[in-house]
């Protein structure tokens, strides 16, 4: 009985989270897994990075994390270049940290 209540609660929380996310960051996911946000397109590349394009298909930037690419699209749309650059820096630091951890694990 407890497991059923937890499952029901998790489903309700997930639905609530989805509603809140859709209202604050309306996105659409295409059949090929790319993300559309307003007039921006986030595409996963062969090297596992994510490229952010505008409506004219001009490359805005490349990101290691999909979440960073999405938040960067929102910052670019609002013309908040300071925040956009902070997101890019966070993305690069995250990738460097991941690489460092993988290298350390490989050596140990």
C-alpha cells in the first residue's frame, strides 16, 4: 500500500513539474531528438555536443551539456549576453571537470 502511495505521489509531482516547466520554458522535442525553443533549434552533433542555431540556421554556439544549450537559448533570446557568457563558461568548466574525473579514474 505504501509503495502505491509513493508511486502516485511521484506521478503527481512529475505532472506538476512538467506544467511549471512548460509555462516557464516552453520547448518542443522533434522526432530526431532536437529541441525547439521559440525561434531556436538545439541539435545533437555526431561528437555528442549540442549546437544552438537561430531561425536563420546561423550557429550561435556549441555546448557540451544540453541543459546549458537550452538555458543559453533563453539568455540569447532575451539579449542577456552576460548570462549567456556565464552559461558558456559553466558548460566548459563542467566538461573540463568531467574529463578530469574520467582521466583520474582511468589512472587509478
